C-alpha cells in the first residue's frame, strides 16, 4: 500500500507536469496553469457527485480523438506502420528496454486496476450487469491502445523522421508545426492537456480508494468531508503535493513524466500477480473466475515485464550488459 502510494504520488506529479507542458505550448506559464488545474480537479471531486464526475470523465475521453486527428494530418506511410505493428523489433540497450517498460506502464498502469474495481463498487454494479461492465472495459482497452498507437505514429512520422531534438512538450509542438501544420501541433497540445487533466483527477482518487479500502475507512465521491474525511484528505494531499512539486523552478517536466511511467511498469507485475491470484480463487469469484485465455495473456504479460525489468536493472548496474548477452546468444 505504501509502495503504491509513493508510485501514485509520482504519477500525479507527472500529470501536473503534462498540464504545465501542454499549456506552455500555448504560452501559458505553469505558475498560472497548474494552480488553476489543481483547483478545478479538487472542486470537481470534492463538490461533485459520482454521476457528475463520471460524465465529465466520459466527455474527457472524447477529446482523446485529438491524437488520431493529429496523426492523420501527418504524412504517414501506413503500410509500413501496419507491418511494424505485427513485426516487433528489439534493440540491445537499457534505454530501449526502459522505454518498452514505460510504454506498458502508461498503458496498463497499476493505479488503473484499483480505480476500476473501486468505480465498479461505487456505481453499485451487480453480477447481473457484469457482462456490460466487461464490455465497457474491453472497449476501453481497445481505444486506449489505438490512441497510444496514433501518438507514436504522429511523432514518428514527423519529429523522428526529420531528426528533431525534443527536450520539452513545447519543443514537440514546435517541431510538429512546420512538419504537419499548426492544426496538428494544437491538437497534440490539446490531447496532452486533456489526458493530464483527466488523470490528475483519477490518480489521486485511486490512491484515496485503495488506502481507505485497506484501512476500512469510509470512502466515496458521493460522501463529503464529514462522512469520509480520510478519503477526501488523501485526495487533497495528492493533488496539492503533485501541483506544488511541479512549481519548483527548473523541474524537468518530460523527465518526470517518463520516469513515472517506467516505475509504473516495474510495479505493475506485482499488482497483477495479486490480482490473478484473487480472480482465480473460486471461493471469491465463483462462476466468474478467470478463463484460460485471459490467464495466459495476463501471466505472459507478468513474465514479460519481470524479464524486461531484470534486463533494465542489469544494464543499469553493468552498462552494456544487454548487448553482450545478445552477442553471446547470437554467437
């Protein structure tokens, strides 16, 4: 619980980094954008009901379409993209492995698992509606991966192809503008701001949910400070610390976002192992235990992530170790 709290706090900081970086593209200082964003997120959760929060989050999901639109306005060799999507490649260095872990960590983050189950409970979903909930999750997973693909494609077809150097999100937008136009650059910024603002609300909620569940405290968006003080104070603490940390002068925004996602990927296998043990326990799940296909995919994901984390750790301790291992295997 403590490890997840620290991981989530790092992720919350990274979301405010995303807001700051995205607004800098439009020339807005982080000292203006971050406090306003923190106040909006806090007011939505503390003063809103679960029904209102859910609708705001659903609307935020629609804005993710900014990324596919940005990719479609770029000059993309789609046949090459399709081929590369089904023929994975690998490079023998720690940075490449860390990026792989980060990509998984930002797509299947540990906090998502806790938020998902807590939202199902708070919404009052019963076994009779389980099929609809499962369909909702599957569709969400599909669109999340599709959006991630378009983000990669938009940047690869423009910034990478032209050898641009990117140190900040503002650099990314400036690099995109002459290559794919101001429209795509603006869409990229809008997508980044929306994704970060969305997660800046969900991440602290996830933290408050699982700590209150573990400690047996009252919880729920439909409650208030009097009925669930621990829940709302945990949420408030995460938001305040996340926002204040980003206001530190010289804070490397992209580095904060990147490192937090790699940490997500490292922590994820341990969360998934515990989840898989629970969802395969017939005493708890009855007829709803995990099936063989889902078990195979999940355990393969766990094994893959543990393997990648071991490689990254090895390369960190002994730089170049991955390359030497690959050479030995190939030779």
